[in-house]
C-alpha cells in the first residue's frame, strides 16, 4: 500500500479555498481552516485500497483546488516528498493499467 498526504505551506486560506477543500474532504470548516493555517495534511489516505477511483478523484480535486487557490501542494508518498505532477503520473499509469485490464477482460484474456 502507498500512503499519500497532501498539504500546503501554512497559510491564511481564502474563504473560497476553505469551501473547496471542505467540499472535497467533508471535513468541517474549522478543521479545514486549522489544517491549512498549520500546514497539516488535508488528505491522508492509502492510494491502492478499496475505492481507488474515489481516492484518486479526491486527490486530483485537492491538487487542483490548492493550485487554483494560489498555493503549491506539498505531496508526500510513503513519507517521502514527491511533486504534484509525479502523483498525477501515478494516477495516469494506474488508470491506463486498469483500462488495459478491462480491455483484456472484454477479450476473454484475463
């Protein structure tokens, strides 16, 4: 399993960023505001477990929301820093592999 966290440098987040992160994470407004102002993770999940597609979608949405809010996402995978683009590449590779497996299954090869 690969645990990923997404945070940003401590900031005084705008109301629109707090709302966007809250909508994505289902955390309370004060929790989101505290995490953003302290630089604590707003995302901390295993990538390849149950509901992988939902986890990918949430992480992608958070990366976009932070970037659109003018903040650089700080991503850690298995405790090591990686770039947001590296995380997106992981998602893309996994999506392509899943698509290939579905194609093989449709052909009766899986």
